[in-house]
C-alpha cells in the first residue's frame, strides 16, 4: 500500500515535525508513506472572494500535478464525512479490497480547498466541525493512519 499526503505549506514547529516523522516511521511497517509539501500561494491582506477563489484554483492545480489516475483521492474538508477510528480503518481496508494500491490524502492551505477538487475526489473526510491549523491536521492524519493499521491487524494501540 502506498499512501501520499499532499499538503500546502511546511511544518515550521520542530516538535510537530518530529511527531509527524515518528508516525511516518511507525506506518512504514504497514505501508509506504510519502508526504508531499507544496508551496502555498501568498494571500494579500484583506483578499476579495475572487482572489481567494483564484488562490484555491492555483493551489488545486499544484495538487492535481501530484496525483496519479490510480490514486484513491481523499480530501480533508470540514464538510466531509466524519468517521470513528474503526470506520476509518475499515475505509482504508475497503479501498485496498477494491483494488487501489495508492491512497492520496489532500490537506488544503489557509484558504481551504478548491470546491471542484473536493467534488472530484473519491471521498471527503472531516476530522471535526472545528477548524484546526493544517499543520495539526497533518499530525492527526498520520496518527489516524497508524491507528487504522493497528486496528486492521488486531494489534494493541492503547495500553
């Protein structure tokens, strides 16, 4: 199984980057995880709705350039479906059973994701109705991917 996390912006806090790297290392027992960091577009102060839409479109084009036709694309979006950890593990397992060998998770930047990109994804996932910084979502996602593999393999996660 190959998993890509395509995200905009870099992790600036070293402690957060270390945690993400730790989960990436743990996931390597189960799957190949690649984190693709793309540069986010500069946002003018007090942008208009048109400027925000244009930024989202430019960022969507960068994201699309990293996708393969064989990827099962999951956009992380506040309007997506919320899942329990067990349901998330099932979702990943179902994707592989349907013949996909690659999952691409997409995390947007400050302005969010282009609606067309979200609409054309295979699945839209929400971690919460709350708004979180995209750096934290990257940590949450890597932790949940690791947890999903532990659940799938009937391995102990909590002690």
